[in-house]
C-alpha cells in the first residue's frame, strides 16, 4: 500500500484527525475481527471501565494485517501532521472492548505534540443505531468532531487531542471493539517505560 489517502480530514486548532475507509477487504475485516474478539480482555476500572488487552508490539509488527497499513499511513501523513521528530515510531498497541456499562472519559493519549494515535474499529458489523461514536474536543472541552465506528475504519489523530470513546446503546448485542496503535517520540516512549 502506497500513499493511502484519507476519506476526510478534520482540524481542531493546529491538530488533525484523518478518517480512512475501504483500506481493507470485507474478508480482512471479518478475519481480524475474529482475532480481536477472542483476545484475553481484563477490566480497567480506573479508566472508562472498558475491557482491554495489551498486544505485544513485536507480534503486532509481524502480523500481516494492520501494521503495514498504519506504517503506510504514518509515512504518508508525517508532513501533514507536522511530525518533525524523526524518532516518532510504534510505541504500544492495545485492543479495547466497550459495553453499555462503560463510561466515556474525556482524555488525551499523551500531552506530547509529536505523537499519533491510530484507532481501528474492529467489529465486523456495526449498526448506526448502536451509537458508540468517538468524540473529539477542542481545548475548551467543546465537541468538534464525531466519528462513527464503521467496520474496518481507521482514524489517525494527534494523540494530544481531547477525545472519548463512545458507549454503545444498552440494546447493542455486542461490545464495541477497537485496536489503538500509538506512535510516540523516543522521549515519550522512554518516559512511559520508566513509569
């Protein structure tokens, strides 16, 4: 995959959100969903009450599905996202499963301006009425951009944008599954490793 183009781009201040659709075949989306839904999830009571599963970055790099795509998108977007720090690289990966009993906490992934988050929506099917949109906010806390969890959708954004995971409606028959892929500068990766 060379130079993937976003389907749409949003801007909040000087920070960007890019939405990519149709990067993957229906079969790839379904096969990867089957893997993501079988992960060993544990509840994180301190954050959103979501279920999460950490993925080993080395195994993620070896997987043929998502890593080559995030790398291609990352390479094509570096200039648009003003990533001047050449040390920005894959930091960590985790999957999340969010049910209707979770609570969406507004947060940033890191305050560091030289960091990108990729959010992959991993459900093989998602109906509009199930909700669970990701909401992005400006510095004052006003909602600016809403992204629906379309199967196979990949969203790339500056990690220091305030955002929250949407919660599925109570009658949704499944969790909202996502895979978050974080690209951080070396100084931020070292800070996290020391914590």
